[in-house]
C-alpha cells in the first residue's frame, strides 16, 4: 500500500509528463486530485466501517484495496489523451489510499493489538510506511534510470518495468490484508 502511494506521490508527475505528455502544471494538478480524494477517503473510512460493517474493518479494507489496484491500473495503463479517465483514476486511487492508510495504518492495527501494545503497533506501522517509501524510491529510481535512452539529444524513459512493480505492490497489499481477515486483539 505504501509503495503504491509513494510511487504516485514521488514519480506520478514525472510519469504523467514523460509517459502521457502532460505539462508540469497538468501533471501536478492530476496528482493533487489524488491527495484531495485521499483526505475524503481518510475522513469517511471509519464512518463507513462503523455504519455499514458494524465496526469490522476487513471487508471495507478489502474493497478499498481492490479500488486501489483498479485506480492505479487505470492511471498506469490508460494511454495518452485520456485526461478524464486519468482524473477518474486519481479519484479512485485517492479515495482508496486514504481509506487504506486509515484502516491498515491505524484502525486495524489498534483493533488487533492489545490495549497495552497499541502504541507499539502504530510505531511499527509508521516504520513500515518509511520502509515502503525507501524501498519504492530505490527500486523505482534504479529501474527508471536503467530504462533511460538518449536519441538525438532527447532523453526518454521506459516505465514498463516499474509500473509492474508499483501495481504488484498494490496487489500484494490486498493479499496481505487477507492474512489478517479474522484477527482479533489478544487480551
């Protein structure tokens, strides 16, 4: 989850400019859609799980995980010229990633951990966030740099390998969420 979030936040503008031909302003505006929708996803996810799922977080976390994969896949694989679809993908991705960070990075960790260990659980999630960011930036940076081609003084990059890393991380996060499907706090 953190790998896909930081991939969009760190490399999204660059991806949109180089791969889809957006200007810097257009690309940064597109990424800002994700951030605004992330706030909405974060605010609404607790209410959604309490109101519709009786406080259970696993089902909405799975739904938002699948939304994350769909939004990211749309963002990465819709060809040039699809500004409306790219905007929709950022809405879906932003709502999903905001909710996932709240669910997996907070609510579920506290729900599963005993009251005595809830602070430690949140600390471990915080470390995981920074590890996800570091892993993503290192692998993405090296992969993108390796794809660099200069032809007649024009530099281009091939994102085809790195997009599978980003999407694979999002898919893996859905499967990892399933591992804690029935987890309960130990007294």
